C-alpha cells in the first residue's frame, strides 16, 4: 500500500509540476511589474526629472514639425476641393513644411537660451 501511495504522490508531483512552474513564472512577472520596481532605481529624482523634461522637449519639437505639415496639407487640400484645382495642396504642403522647420528652429533657439 505504501508503494501505491508513494507512486500516487509522485504522479501528483509530476502532474502539478508544470502548474507550479507556471505559478512561479507568474509571481516573477508580477514582481517585475510592481510599481516600485523601476529600472530607474539608481537614478535620483533630479535625473529622472531632467530626462523627462528632455523627452518632453523632443516630443514638442517633433509635434511642431508634424503639425505644420498636416495643417499646410489640409489647408491646401480644402482649397483645392473648394476651388476645383489640383496644385494648391502641393504649395500649402511646402509652406507647412517650411513653417514646421521654422517652429523647430525657434524652439531650439529658446532651449539654447535657457
């Protein structure tokens, strides 16, 4: 009888082993995703703030450029549809690109002054 019981326990261990490994992997993933567990642990608050500020500025500059292109293209497209022409979209797209670059240059100068 003890042999059957041991064999049953071995089968249960073998049967639950993949589930136990899965549970352990899930616990490990939960530990990695905890809010307190951050890759920036070794960084001071000032360094984190500076990185965030730089990232925000980079996002602002890229948005300025893209917005200029989209606004110029949209105005040209709308005027083309209204007037029945086909060339204003190109002209306003180029103007939007130029305006976007001017905004990027202006923003870069302001950052340089600070």
